[in-house]
C-alpha cells in the first residue's frame, strides 16, 4: 500500500504529495470541501495546516483522508 511521506498544501486547495513509492502527485480537495467534516477545510488557513501522520494526510481536529484515496484520485505532478 502507498503511504504519504510528504505533503504540501497549495493555495488552490490542492495537495502536493510524495508517496513511499517515489510517486509525486497532486490531489484536488475542492470536491470534498462541501462534504461532512471536510467543510472545516474551506478556510485556507485551516487547509494549510495539513501534515503527515499515520502514513496519510491529517489536519487538526482528527481529520484525515485515506492514503488509497489520495493516490487513486490524484494525478502525476509535472516537474
């Protein structure tokens, strides 16, 4: 299973991600910001508090998103 080793939240509500597989990918969080607990992340300052823990992306208040979702629904970052 892929695990997240680094995350960089971006101004456009995307997450720049680096995985244990060596993959460098982008994940668009915008479709999730109107869903359940993720509505808290509509505030850019909250969104930018993303960090890596437990092999995935987390935010304060016990928010996280499955690493499989991050990998499967992201696209390769252009270098």
